[in-house]
């Protein structure tokens, strides 16, 4: 799938924000971290699994926050409060009154504060790899403030220099088990997303975040998910966050990666949790047009007589993920079995289609 079209809207102070919408169904807003770029995200091997899963089953709304990506970068107000106020501008531009939100890293803090201030616009929250307290607010954790100061100094001298040891080290924190392609993808995203000056300024803002009070005021359903060995945001911060939010569900994911890899069992668990927690799009039974790209690929494998393991191997996804896709395919086609799905696929010529690019 190519990168969806980018549009612009103006926020409360006239700042131009870039946003994009893909997929169809119940709306889901992906709150951005500052390390985002709408166009490049679809080419990023790290971000693509998230975008594919979410836009396969929902109307996915994304945007670049002020200061980075395709949004205005040279702005006087790069505050956390401005990030929160920008959410209204995005929802109004898309025409959505109420939405489910997903917050990753500091995007989770923005989602929390927004949900506390504007509960009428937030249906539910998914908070992944995030926190209520920035590094400068974690005085109970040894060396956290010292680590924050050191990172700011390194950002000033090493940002956007692919050959700098800091850049490679910074990128590796996100996916320590990733391939060389993952490392390169993170380094390229760093260069695309933000200037060195804004990287330092936005990081200072992130380190000073504290939305602990907002977390205690949340009343919508909340799922908090966190990798057990996350090197970017400590696991204990995720657990503390879940404890602070009334009735929040907590999902511990066995992984070293802040952004999990597609082949990890933890990623399959995350997909299952998202499918169970987020509102799915409604599709008329028997309509092949209602299938997402991935679901059509799975259906093609079924029509070719492949079992789940063989389909997973051909698409480089886990067998459990294939099972989830098969269940959705059967539901959307309105058929009770794989055999009935094969008949529909053959009649529609799906089994003989060329592979999607």
C-alpha cells in the first residue's frame, strides 16, 4: 500500500498540521511521537506493521505533530499544552466527533491529557510503550535525570548524522533485535522527522511531562500494553501507569523491543488485544471488497490450498496472526468454513490473481 494523501489543517494558533486518513470503518486516531513523518512511515519497516494492521480494520487517522514531519517546524510554541490542543484541530478537520485513540511513547501522554480534558471526544484508549512521567519526573528511578541530561547533550552534537555512534545507538534502543534494515529505517526516520534544534527542544519537553493527575481522571476503557524489557520506556513506568488509571487493563509483552517485530509472539498477542479492544469496522457479509489487502492475501493462500503455517511463511507473519485473519475473512464473507471461502474465492478469481506488490 502506498502512502495515503496528506492534507493540512490549521490549529488554534495558526500552525499548519499535516494529517492523513487511510482504511475504512470505525475511526482510530494514532497519536504521534515526535519521531514521525507521514510519508516516510509507510516506507519504514518499523512502522509499517502498525499502519497495516490498523488501516486494515479501521479508519486510521494520523498526523505529524507541530515541530516535525510535514507539519510546521519553525514555531514559537512547541509546548506539551500545544500538542494536546492540536488534537481538536485534527479531529475537526477529519470530521470526527468521538474516536478511539492509540498513544505510543509520548503520544500516550498527549492522549491521556486530552482524554481527561475532553472526555466527550474519546471513546477508548490504547497506551503502548508509554508513560505518565517523563525522565526528569522519575526521581525514584536511579540515574534517570542524569541520563536525560546526557541524552540532550548527545542530541545536540550527533543528531541526523548516520555515521555518528550516538545515532546508531539511539536507533538500536527501539528495536535491539531488529535487522540492519530496521536500524537504517530508524536512522532515516530521524533525519526525515525533525531538525537537530527541534529534536533537542522537543526532547526537553518530553522529559518534563507529568500527566499523573490526568491518568487518575480517565473514565473511558483503557488498555495499557508494555514490553517487559523496553529500553526506551522502563516497564515499571507502564505498570505504574496502568495502576494509576481506574479499571485499566494491563498487557505485559515478552519482548526487548520498544517496537515489536512482526515475527515475535508478542506482536501476535498485541494484534489479538487490539482486535478485541478496538471497535472493528462493520462489513456486509459476502462482500470481497470489504477485505483488506492482507485479508485478500490470506484468502488467496486458502484458495491455493495452503494451511495456516504455509500462509504465514509466505507472508512472513506468525501462524497465530494468520488464524486471526482467517477468522475475519470468514466473518466478512459470511461463510462458516474454509471450504466455503475457497468457493467464493475461486468464483471471484482471487486464487488466480497476481501477487500484490
